[in-house]
C-alpha cells in the first residue's frame, strides 16, 4: 500500500511538471522510480518513457485547445530527432550506469543555467527550418541516450534557439516529447526487464490527472516565473544525481 501511495504522489507531481512546464517529467520520474519505488535503472528509464508518453499526449491536447502549440516548428523538431533518438537509445544500453547518470546530470544542469541566463536577443520573425531540424536532431540524440522525454532540453531550445515565447514553447515541447519518447521506447524494446505494471498503471493515471492541473496552473503564472521554477527543478535534480554517483 505504501508503494502504491508513493506511486500516486510521484505521478501527480510529474504530471504537474509536464502540464505546467512542458517538461521535467522524465527528470523527476527516473529518480522517483529508482529511489522511491525500487525499479532497476534499466526498468526505470523504460517505465518513465511509458509514463511520460501517455502524460504528454494528454497535456498536448490541453495546450492545443488554447492554441499554444507551434505545429510546424514542433513537427520539424520532432521529425529530425526520431532517427538520432533511436540510434542513441541502442548505444546507451551498452554503457555503464554511472556514465549515463553523470551525463544526465551535467546536461540537465547546463539546460537549467541557460534558462536562467537572460537573453538579450530579439525572437526571430520566422523560424528557419534548417535551424529547427538541427536543434531537433541534437535533442533526439540526447533523448535516446539518456532515456528521457527531452522536455527539459526542448523548452530551453525552443525558447533560446528558436525564439518561441515560454508558454508557446511549453505547448510545443509536448509534441516533441511524445515523438521522441516513442522513438526511444522502440529502441529500448526488450531491455527494460522488471517492469511492474501494477505500479506503472496508477503512476500514469495520477500523472495524467496532474497534467490537467498543471495546465491550469500555467495560465495563472507568468512565463518568467515558470522559467525560473523549471530551471530550479533541473538544478536540484542534477545536484542530487551527481551526489549519488560520487557517493
């Protein structure tokens, strides 16, 4: 019963992150599944992709209704990342867990610092397809390598590289997360032994409900505040994982 309660609480928090921030779900899901619910790292990364895919689809629908999804930009971003995500996911299965964890923490910290750094540049009047495709391919590779949805990198890229407003970047990132997660899951088929569906089911249900609350929260909080919250969560998770590797 305690494990079920923890799964429900963790799922609700992750859904809130995805609904409000458009990312961060996998960053929170992987540690929660390992440290709170006893999953192995391989099972946790696979389970987190299942959870985040289902939750992202729900949150994407909610943001679409409000017109907060840049479909052309998101489609270019997501399509460019499919093959890199698949290939990187296959390679990651042969690397030591400590290497993957350290890389995960480092990239999360760099993404957070970029979000906290104010940008003096003016958002571009139009999105260049080549720029969107290049950024999407890089994001897909990192997503497959680390076994996460990639929202914690997609939002900074959409804001800083492609010049989308924070709220529009949040909605668009959910499209990218969904596509990249499915590609990474395809590469990891058969490698996530030890999946406990009696935990994954309630976890996913709580995350989906939390995503709706997160979407409502996003309409009441400024984009700047969301950006700072998002970056703070990333830094905290990165520090926790680095300490765990060192100890």
